[in-house]
C-alpha cells in the first residue's frame, strides 16, 4: 500500500511540473512587446528550424512546446 502512495505522489509531482512547464512555454515570450512581427517560413523548413528561428528572435519561449 505504501508503494502505491509513493508512486501516486511521484506522478502528481511530475504532472504538476509538466503543467507548469507547459503553461510557461505557451505564454507570451515578451508580454510588454505589443509590436506585430512578420515571420516568413520557407518551403523546405522543418518544424525544428522554424522553432529555432522563432526562439532566436525571442518570439516564443520554448521550442519544444512549439512542436
């Protein structure tokens, strides 16, 4: 019975951290910046290249969440 409690506690902690990570990753990269940006995506670019460029330009917080 104690093992089940420990496993549940670990799952709850992992889910909490995952939720916080997801919430942070989906929030605005710079909430004070209200400018409109144009971001051009090339035909041959993949999601990794796009997310990397968005992160470098500080338009997203987390490239993994962007996937």
